[in-house]
C-alpha cells in the first residue's frame, strides 16, 4: 500500500513497472488504482481508480520537478477557466498539494466513455464535435493540444479532458473568426485523410452555430489553414519517431542506434546487436537474398518479421555507410503511412549496427500478419469490391500526400483472409516537396503495378481503376 508519506515522484518514476491493482492514500482517503491511462515519463501520470465507496475516479499525478509543477498549475488554471463556459468537463473532486514530492488532482470518472472517433456514425459525431468547438470558441477559449484523445464520448455527449492546455484567446468574451478557425483546423488535421471530405462538407454547421455565413472563399481559406496545420502536426509526429518520448524508445551509442515502439521494446529484451542477430538462427526464412534477409520469429510474445539489410560488398558498404539506412527509412515510412491512415505492417523497431557515424548492418522489425502476395491472391479470381476500393484508396492517398512508393509491384501488396490489404517493403518510399515530382512518382508507381499482370482482364481492370486516382482527392 502507498500511504500519505508516499512520494508522488516515486509513483510516477515506477509507473512503467507498477503492478495493478494497488492501493494509495491521498488526503487520508483510500483509493485502489486499477489501470494506467497515460504516462509522460518523469512528468505526469494518469490512472483509473476506485474510492472506498466503489466510485470510479481518475487520478492525475504531477511530479515535483519544474515541468511537473508547471503542468499542475496549468491544469488548475485550465479548470478554473473552463468553468466560465458551458463545455462539459470532468468534475474535480479533490486536490492534493505536495509540491515537495509531487501533486495530484482527482476527477470524477466519465462512465461508458471512449476516445472520440469517426469510425461509427461519422456524420452525427462530426456535428457533435463542431457543436463542442463552437461552445468553446464562443466562450473565448481554445484547447492548444486539441486532438481526439482529449475528447471523450459517451451516451450523454462529449467531454473535454486534459485541461492544462485550455486558454483564452483575448480579453474578449468571444473568439475571433480567424483565431477560431485556426484552432478548428488544428483539430480537423488530427483525423485520417479519408474523413477530410466529410469534415469539410460539415463545416457550414460550425459557421451557422457561430452566426457566420459560409462562402466558397471560406472553404478555400479553411483548407489552407488545414493544410498548414496538417504539415505542422506531421513534422512534429515524425520527429517523435527519432527521439525518446512516450511513443518511442530511442537510444544512440557509438556501436548501435535503435528506435522502437516503447511498449514493444520494454518486452523485447534486446540489449545488443548480438541479441537481434541470434533471432536469425531459429527464425523461419521468408526471403533470402544478397541485399536483404527476411525472417519470421517471435519477440515480446508476438509474431514479428525482421528484415536484415545486408552489405553485399565493400563498394556497397562505401556507398551506403554515410547515408540513412534502409531500415531507418522503412521505420520512418511505416510510421508516416500509419499517420496518414494507409494500411501497412505495424512498425515496431529499427536497429543499426554502427561505428560512430558509420552505418553497417541494419534491421527493421514489423508485426507479422498472415497474408498472401497480391499476385498469388488474384491467380484464380478477381478482386472484390472492397479490395478494389482499398487499392484505389492506397494509390489516391499516396498521390494526395506526394509520396512515391518506389517499388509498387504486386508482391509488395498483401491480401489477408478477410480481404484486408497492406502495403509493405518501404525501403525506397519517398515524400516529395512539390506536386510535379509527386505526380511523376505516382505515374511510376502505377506503371510498375500494371506491369505485374499477365492476365489481360486483370490488367485492364486495374488500368481503369487507377485512372480514377490521377486527380488528387
């Protein structure tokens, strides 16, 4: 049991290895902590708990260090500020002030809640979302870190959480149109590209709730704000793939470099290049070539695919050792596809064997999913309507984002038993800085894809399908 003398700092520091359930005493009240909800290492921790009466609560711990206490003060300021609006937020039940060893806030738990999503009933949920944002902005407020995970939905409606980034635009009681739309664009940019047309179509409802007339020029201006917000978010996300943070475990030493999904790395028990190389002795070989060896094995209790990028010769080594490895590019590209919403094998880690700045053998680890290469799947059948839509969407989204795959052969598109399609082998994938280069890359990808099909009927079918992707979404 953690008692009144327990340091909140120690609770946060041990959070990654803490066992649930466990008890803690705060302000002479007993709580049984049942789940960890969110952790920002050495800074703050959010847990789900029950009080003595069996009521569910959320406890938000803040470390005693400068950053933790800054977050604590911001959260209190945001709570006080949001009370001036009619936006629904969790009720604050108690405050624990222990600045020397940490602080805590105890909130009422929102029952039957989940993070906001557009997967089910998107039209209704978009309407609810725009109504929430209209209420927030009409009160002259915004949430700087606005994203779906900070909005809970349950049968009673939407609830705004993580109030530490709630602020006021100015002394005015109502936010200006420019400020409001900038904050709204930041939120819309958080959603997958496939939902963007629907979010834009519903934009007049937000304008109407603010008493504004929606015009064609308003849509154009909002799309520009949205594009800028999306690029800013994408840049921030990709930086997280190569630095130590909540999402990523990152380590660079003289002899090796690794970036991995934090949860996976904690369970994988890999401490050196030797550990990862040992996997090739017992793994099932999926591909063996001069440039790469691919195996299926088990790590962290799950089936994974490890792709080792081999050094073919001295000249090959000299041509590659100063450049970012193909494993690092696969890691970056797979995370980018996930960010965009394009299906790929889940990236788990990349590892480079190094000698200072000189790169040697590199490895890319991804989640294994049973599936057949597209050439095999369509040997004796035509694609289903769902599969056709998925293929078309992959090409359309790559085109919209000015991304070229670089080797779009049918072997690099997998089809599983449920007809779910994934894009793999991302070594050569590249994001282009302008539309013209993106269009050229898109044309090459289509040309490579169509080259696969010896069946004239399939080739003609795919040719017609891909013509619809020429125009950007």
